[in-house]
C-alpha cells in the first residue's frame, strides 16, 4: 500500500469516526437534563446571544441585498416587451427560496457558529468542562442543549430577513425608478405558491439544528490551547457551510422536484 492510499484511508477512517462521535454527542445532549431553573437561565442567555444579537446584522444585510437583487433583475429585463411586475416576482422568488433561508444561514454560520465554537472551546481549554463533569453535570446537555432550544427561534430571524429583503427591493425599485409601486406589489402577488414558504421554513429548521450542533461539536472536542480555539472556529464555519449547502441541494431535490 503506497503512502497516498494509506493517507486517504486514514483520513476516511478519521472522518467516519468524527461522524459517529457527532451523532453520539447529539444523543447524549438529551440525556440527564440539567435542572430547569438553571437551564432556563442558560436558554434565555443563548436566545439573547444567538437570536437577538443577530437581528441587527441580519436586518442590515437582508434589506440591502434585497435592493441589489431588485436592481440587478430590473437591469437584466429592460426589454420594453417584458412586463415590469416581473421585477417584484423575481425578487420574491430569490429571497424566499434561497437568499433568506440558505445564504443568510451561511452568514450566520460565520457569526453564530464561530461564537458557539469559540465559547465552548475556551471552556475546554480552561478545563471548565472537566469541572462540570467532576460535579456530575452532563456537560453536553448543559452547554449544547440551550443553544439548540434557542435556535428553534431561528425561523423568526429568517422571516424578518424575508420581509426586509422584499422591503429593500421595494425601496430600490421606487427610488431607482425601475418599476412603480403597483407593479412591484403585483409581482410579489403573482403566482404565489404557499408551499414555497413551507419549503423555506423546513430548510430553516434543519439549518438551525446544524448551526447549533456542528459548531458545538468542533468546540467541545477540540484539543490544544488558545491558538487551536481560533482554528476550531474556522473549521466549524467551513463544515457548517458545507453541510448547509449539501442539505439545501438535497431538500430542494426532495421538496421541489
């Protein structure tokens, strides 16, 4: 067996091992729950850190990206034979189906995911997790479960991104003179399919689970010192983004094909 084959085999074995550890972590997260008065405070803190603390950047990005999508759409359908309401239609479809649930989740993987990995990784480096285990506390439940519960509110963030993205497109459309208010609203209402909203929120719930568990895995099982915390944060962002993109492809094939 040559060196390349051996290295590839070792990498695949390590990869499969990490997948197994990840699923064991998810199962262990629900066992031996922390007492409710303590857990409630942890959940409220994580809601503040992960959800409320993200509303500002999500609102800013959604509003202006919605405007950019509208401008680019309008500039590419400037043929006088194409009705102006298609600007609103294309903006709605782009934001609801892909931008808000998927690309906003990739952005959140950088903000929320890095925060989760660095906070848990710092506790691992400073041996706080070992102290929790010594006290008989299920550290996986104590550290990861509150983040999982907090991120069940993630669809609320995505719904705000959808709304502000469409409002940003409306502002760009009116102030840029690309279409009238009535044309834009008509485009938003044209051929509306309620299942597209359901599809978007199904993706959002799964992405929320990924955002809660994958960064936690990289933070909880990291080894080393302060330098490795930064490396673990970068690795968690990469893998979280990859998993979100793969899930997006699979769910789109399953639900929209």
